[in-house]
C-alpha cells in the first residue's frame, strides 16, 4: 500500500513562491486577472474549491462568478455518477467558445474525474483547449501547474496515482462568513462495490487533532456560527494516527471550545456508527442533533453485494439507539435504486425501511455504473424503465413522510441561524438543518434567533420571530 505523504513547510513554501511569481507577472502587466471556479459534487469538493480560490487570490487573481472573460477557469469535478461526468464534458466543450473570445484564457480540470485515466486520456485527445489537469492528490501543486501553463504555454498534467497527502496551511477563500467546511480526513478504505471514491481520492488519512482544533478556534473567533466537519467516512477518523483520539473524542473537544456555534458532520458510515458517537452528540448542546447516515438499500443481500459491511438489522439498531438518546434527531440518508440484481422484493425492503425509520429527507439515486468498480461488471437484468418506476415510487413515499414530519414543526419555537435572503424573505436553518423562510430585517443575518414555525411544505418551513417574554 502506498504511504500517505505529509507535505512539508518547504514544499508548501515552494508552491507559494509560484503564486508570488504569477502575481508579480500580472502586476507588471498592470492587469488584475479574473478567475472562475466551477464546482460539481459533494461538500469535500466545495472545500477543495475554497482552497483553489485561495491559491488563485494568492496568485493575484480576483474571483468572478462567470467563465466569460475569465483569465483562468477551473472545473472541479465529481465522478460519482455518469450524469455528472457527461455534464462536465458538455460544459468543458462549451468553453471552446469563451476561449475563442478571450484567447489568453487558461482552462483547468481537476477533482475526482481527474483521477481517472480514461478521463485524462479523453481530455488529452478530444479537448485540446484544456490547458491543465490535476487530480485531488495534486491540488496543493496547482500553483506549479498554473505557472507552467502560463509561462511555457504547454499543457500540463499532474495526475500520477498516489496514496494522497496531508497538507496544512493552504490559503482558503471561504464562501461564507457564517458557515464553514472543515476537512478532518481524506480518502476512503471501504471500497463499496459501486463507488469510485477510493480509487480517485486514495486511502483514508486523518489530519492531526491539534490542527483541526486550531482551525475551528480560528473560525469561531472570526464569527463563524456553523461548522461542518467533512470526511468520506468521518467515523474512521484517527485510525491511521497514534493520537488515541477517535471521531467522538474529536467532536467532544470541538464542542468545548468557547463561543456560540454549532457543529455538524458528513458523512457517517453505518459500519462505524457507534453508541459512543451518539452519546457524545447527545451530551453536548453545540453538536447539532442532525445525522446523515446513508443506508443505500433496505435489503441485507443487496448490502452484502454492495460490500457495505452491515445488514438491515445492524443499521436499524444504530438508528434506533441514536433516536433513543436524541428524540429530536433530524435523520437524512442516501439510497440507491436499481443496484445490479435488485429484485422487486428487495426494493420493497427498501421501501419498508424508509417507512419504519421515517427520514426527514433522502438523497435518492438510480444506480450509475462506474468504470473500474466491481458493480460495473455485475449482471444487471432490470430494465431502465423499471428502475425509473421504482425511483418515482420511492420519492413519492419519502416526500409524503417529509411533508408529515414538516407539518409536525408547526407551532414549535426553534432556535435557528439567520443565514441569508431569498427574494423578500430571510432564510434560516434549524439545528437539524431544515430551511425556514420568514419576514424580517436583514440586520438579523448572522445571528441565532428563536423562530415560531407557522407553515410547512415538503421541502421547507415558514416562520416568524418568536415574541419576546
């Protein structure tokens, strides 16, 4: 197995030197160049894009919200589903027109798609207007890639298959002054048979607790109110370190930092979801009573074929315990419809699990074969039309449950974070992550407030500021 690389300060300084060289070049041209970063996929990709923007700003670029006229375009991609990949290729092709209108534009592709050999080869042969490609393992070397392209005009590919790295101290341009992503680990060791992530993001590697705690303290001191800890499987945190701290311990440490904030996390794998984790969530008010626990299928046979390392009953036992110690827990999940070989009876097992657990919401997907994964070569006799029918039925069942659960909020007063606007409304989030719309002055944005829920739909709530005693 390849060993995780810890990037040294000297290596980081070398990359920052590339940033400064690029910045000096643009300064000598009396130009403020523009950069556009487009993000596909999960929260980990969002966090990666914040680092990419940070490196671009360090290199003298101003960030823009459109590709037209940008001097640099970076497409940070997702490889989880075929539809996402095809959308990327379509948008990548469309950039030929923006580059024709703005010839000095440099185009880069990165993220999970850049970790797939067939994608890199396709870009090399079919997308000659793309100047550079770098995989997730090489994100920290983006300044070097950008510098080579800018100063030599040659296409540059940093896509070597590596175990992955840990790098601290990269500049980061966060999307919000209220909410923040904090990556606590990278990669995955689970090798679910349908998933490409371990192949493109490498093996699990955890950041040191001291570095995570320092980042969280800095964020809280700067006014951040809502922190989401990120990892492909946060419950595996610390297994590769000799610090004697697991994920529940880390959560407890963060929850004891002074300040008015909430902690969330994504994603938990049911195989490692322990009673200790749920007890820790219940014990600390600053840990949001929100849990995203993907079940993927309600059939134990399908779960085994997926290599999920738990069965239906083990999953239900975990959920039931979590609800017993956190009665107000907001529970969300992921589910795949139409996994190869799934029978109608096994699909019905998924429906019955959804009805038993009663999720607040679900992220639902039709199985998408990923080249290089075991599931891509499994016999899959179920017609597409049948998978679509099952998908529609599952969504209808879940939407009905979501609507019922949202109606139960009406009349309750909840502490929410006012986080923005939507047309004439303020928007807020409950501790459980539910969206609330209400009328009020924008001066409330950035503060917690007690909100009385007055209405509900399948997808959101409406409310008003609670009357003060």
